[in-house]
C-alpha cells in the first residue's frame, strides 16, 4: 500500500499534450479526440512547460510559512501571449524570451495558441475544459485595429470598451471571470485606476472525473506530516487503481489519469529528508522529462489527501525575474496597441482554485494583465458632488457671479 506519510510537496495539473497521428475527431466509442500538433506546436509545448517550471520554481522560492501554492501557468501564458501582440522592439523580445518562444514568429506563436483554445476543450467528452480570453479597454482610448483583430482571431478574445470611470465596469469584468471559471474565481480586479487603459484577461475552468474513482466509504482521517514535523488530521481517500509510477532516490512520481486518459494529475513526492523547496529549486525541463519518460503503469492501492483551496498572487516580481521587467518599466514599447500614448504593464494578477476528491478534480484560474498610460489620459470629467462655481470676465478676470451647488435638483430658496 502506498501511503503518503510525508507532505504532498508539488502538485501540477498537467495537460497531457502529445503529438498524434490521427485527426482531431470524436470517435464513435466516445473516447474523445486526439490533439494534432505540428512540430512547431510541439516545440512550443516544450517551451510552455519550461515557462511553467520556471514560474512555479520562482513562486515556490518566495512562498514562505508553509502556505499552499497552486497556479495555472497556461492561463498566464495565454494572457501574456495576447499582450505580446501589442509589443514591439526590446519589449517584444522580452516576451519571447520569457515565454520561451524566441524561435517562433508571432504568427507561429498565435497559431499555437489558436490550436490550444480551439481543440483542447474537445479532447474528452467527460471533461469540461473552458478557455476564454477577453480584452477590456477604456472608452475613448484609441486601440489599433490590427491588435484587436489579431487577438480576436487567434485567441477568440471578447473585446469590449467600457466606461472605466463607472464603478460598474469593475463588476462587468469580474462577472465575466466568474462566469468563465464556474464561479470559482469570483473577482480578478478590485478597482480601475485613473491611468488604466486596458485589461487583458484569461480564464480557465477544468472539471474531470478520475478514470477510476476512489471509494467514498474508504475515506478516513489520517495524519498529514508537515514540514516542521508537526502533524494535522486530514481526510484521506484510498483506492486500488491503475496509475503510472516512477521513483528514484530523490522522488516518487504518481500520475493519476482522468477520464479516457486525456488529462492527468501528476504528484511528485520528495524522498525522506528532502523538502519541497529543495526539490523545487532543482526543478527544470530536463528533470521533468526524465520523470515523465520513466513513468510505468502499475496497479496498486494509493492513498492521498482530499484538498480544496484558493491561491492568488501578483506576478510582477516573478515575471521580472524571468526576464519581462522591461514591460513593467517606463521603457516599455506597446506601440502596436497605441502608437501615440506610451504604455506599460501595471500588474499581472493571478488567481487559482483547486478541489480534489473521490470523484475527480475541479480547477480554475484567471489572469489579468493591466495596461496603464505613462502620461495622464483625459478621463471624461464627472461633476458629481457639491461644487463652487463662478462667472467671470476672462480678459480682466473680473468675477461677476459666484455660487455653490449642493443639490442640482433644488430650484429656489
């Protein structure tokens, strides 16, 4: 019996993308479809995984106090991919290097994202995978049509101008995120700053059942051992199932398939004496590939804790560490969004949710890239509280009348 007696150190919800020979059609036996990738697409998958591991490693290194961590780097990649279509010069180069598609043209990268958003949701009839993108920009702000057309075509982005001075615009954006994450991410922004001109938002929702469900009646309380050697009582589920397994002297790797083997959860448990942070520090694409290549099918009893939690973070520091610092600076070049007003990224906000139980997993994530103007953009003035006014002769400055409006509905004293 494989009983998890040390902390569950690393959880990656892996979207199993493989190069297939068959076309993407749903088969008569309801086993879903296969994802067809070009060699360039497969190159970008490898690059995306490298970005995933780099981002995860950076966030884990900053994660202190034993808090849980859960992110969707794919959501971040979609949001940054949309944003990159507005970048030029060194800023575009920084996007390409950070997202690891320096070897691809923008057109090739856009084709890759379009392939994913079009075909990933269709892979398994028993899995819900929704990927949605949107662009919200300030009414009156001039956005170059080609930028909007590109993100609409390749990212299927919903595009809408909003009155950013109206508090209802915050609710509009948050409602869209809530709707596209199955209610798991209810908000992504709290307010819209006066210099904000655009938000590029991605939302991902995933819900699938295990290929072999765990027996609810076998679930029981067991000790979960924390990094500080203390223990907590957690609800553990147990099942004798088919899964893939790899181990060496540093880790044990368990891959639990979801319905029809289209998606899986990979659990990486460090060996005794190794902490999560130590394991994450050495995590890279080569190490990941070694683990994945070494997986072998087994049938055994496995016991793991049920868990449910949310996570949120601002990714500015992490993305700066990964090479995207120029996009947050006054030297940013987003001239393909607007070639007259200097722009930069203000914040990249990421929120995620995950719940795993005996039946399967529900996960959701949203990423917002906020774009602000470096020079003050004229917002439509709203005189909506008591004010003083005067009437004067302009050449001399002579005041003819002066007054105060406390209630514009009052007509006399």
